[in-house]
C-alpha cells in the first residue's frame, strides 16, 4: 500500500516532467533559430496557400453550421409540427399545379396520382403546365382529356414560348388559377391520396405562408447511388428543415411537394425567373412564418 509521501513525490515528479516537456516543445518549435531564413515565401506558394486556407475555413464553417443544425434538431425535436392546431370548418378552394417538360414516361403516373387526391372536386382545380418539346405534348394532352371526361377538374395549359421556364409556367398558370392555396408537384412525384387534407389545415394559422413536406423515395434501394442520394435528402429534410422549422428560423421551399398560400406568393413578387433557384429566391421574400408538416 502506497503512503502519502511517495504519492506526493510521484505527483511532483510528473508535474516537473510535464513542465519540462512543454518547455522543450515550445523551445524547439517556436524559439529554435536553426532553420531561420531557410525558407522565403514566393508568389507561387502564396497562390497555392491562400486559396487552400480560404477553402479550409469555408469548409470548417460549413461543418460547424451542420453541427449547429443537428444540435437544433435534437434540442427542439419535441416541437416538430405533425398535426395542425385547428381545422377549417369548410375546406378552401385549392389549385394543384403540375409543371412538366419532356416527361412522357412519368406524366401518366403523376396525373393519375393527383386525380386520386382526396379533396372535394368542386373545390379543386388541377393545371398541367406543359412546356414540352417532344412526344410529351400529345401524351399529356390525351391524359388531361381522358381524366377530364371522367369528371376530374383538370385542364391542359401550353404556352407559346418557354420564357422563364418553370417559374414562367407557374406564373402563367397562376393567372387562371382559382384556388386560394396552390400545391406544386414536379413530374417525378407521386403524392399520397391524403396529401391535401393533411397539409391544408395548417393554414388555419394566418401567419403560415408555405408548408413544405418531406420527400420519400420510390427507388431508394435500386442501387448504391440511389441509397446515397436518399440518405442525403433525408438529412436535408429531417435534420435541416426540421431543425430550422422547430427553432423558428428561416427555411426554404424545395420547389415541389409543398403548398403555398396564394397571397403569400403574390405579395412576395410572384414567381421570378431571374435566378436558377426560383423556389429558394421566393422563400426569403415571403414575409410570413413558415413551418413543415410531417
């Protein structure tokens, strides 16, 4: 059994060794003049080192930002929005916009899924906004005619030019839209039947301007690449969007699988095509609160 005296001596020796070790490290790394003036920075080195450290700082900042989002997600995990606080006593009129461009292989699946949405037909209008330049034109027009004959409130819209691309198509469709709220789906999406009823009631809060829903994946297990993409998108929606929304900070619309209050779009300047990321550009201009649903 060790006595107090040997233990005290051991601690003193350890402290002395540590101090000598630190002193030696400091002296050899910062005070040693052996190789002083052996190297002089030149323009070529600076051209390499400055961009390297700039990129390093940016990547480090991005990494810190991701850690903050993860922290916010777990901190406010219990606050995430799943169900609306209230429900409309009478469902509002709603427009579904389907902007497409050369999507002949998936347009039928999209139109079929949208026409199956559980919502009163008299309060719903569906717009197929077709900017296609190939066989999709005939396919989409034929689908619209067929579903319209079955009683679905669906119409086909085609512009004379593609000015503004997707943003231009959405803005053009909004001119004839009848809905107080606007749902948007890209061609590769398959909304579930209860999508509208699960999202529209969030707008009972007058401060809500947009509801963005999480994306899921039809072909998640198709290949290694689809697995990786699914993981990245899950991180974006589950961690980033949920963390931002539950913390009350800004997050953006993702261009599809979401629902907008029409007046929020119009009051924010509408869809503008002077940027490639039209949905991200509209979101900060929308001066209202936003939340995710699910």
